[in-house]
C-alpha cells in the first residue's frame, strides 16, 4: 500500500468518526428538547405592543436558559438554547430579550422570581457577577434561569436594585428549602439509627 493511500484512509477514518460523534450529539440534543417540551410546556408570547421601555434596552449576549435551580440543565426546546446577541429591556408588562437571528423571549412581570448577577449559567463559568440572570416561572409552573452577559456590566446593580424585594423573597425561599432538605436528611438519618439499634 502506498503512503499516500495509507494517509488518505487515516484521514477518511478520522473524518467518519468525527461525523458520527457530531450526529450523536445532535440527536441527543433533539431528544432532550422533545423530553423537555413535555415538562416545560408553552412559552409566553410577546404582546403586539410593549410600549416605552422602563429600563434599557441594554445590549449583550444571551447565554441561554436552564431549568432552575440547576445552572447546567440547559433548555433545548426550539431555539431557546441558542446563544445570540441581544437587547434586554424592561416594559410595564414584562421583560423582553430581543435576540438577533432567534425568536424573542418574553418574561411577563408576574412570572419574574428574581433578577441578580451570577458567576455563570448554562454550563459557562464567567468572571465574578459576569452574567445577569433572570429567574422566572413558565405557565406550566416550571422555573427557568435565563442569562444575559451585558456589554456594560455596570448596569447590573440597577437591575438587581429594581428587583431587590423579589430577590430577598427568592433567597429566603431557597434558604427555607435548603433547611427543609437538611432537616429531612437529619430525620432520615435518625430513623435509620433507631432501626439499627
């Protein structure tokens, strides 16, 4: 076998392996989207008219949405998992993330749970408080975290301050849930110890 043919076969084999892996990843992403679609349900649609913005628009990069409280369980339904340049603006009825080349994300005011800076989202770790995360509730009751990495991070405190009451309530609820889980674990351990005796 000639050297040229040998190297051609190696390149073709490597290419075939690479294509197979890409196809498997795409298939897994589609299957994940189908499974999530049943759990997440419908996403809110932006109203025909939103009026004048109360805050923003601020430019940035939409980094994705995850199923709360996990910062890695990325939403794969439709194009909601696609990263895109965006504008984030607050209107009287809700928040609008207008994405370039992807559908807009509308978050009704009464669905917002918290708005706070975080270190990362959707499996991406960034600098300290590098992404503004909006926790909100879908009509199905499932909570999502949607993140925007702003071009101007100096606006984050303004957003967090505007939602300070909601943020405190969300923090208190998360703390209570943690204590409940810890209490449940402690009582289970106590029950197991009693059974052993």
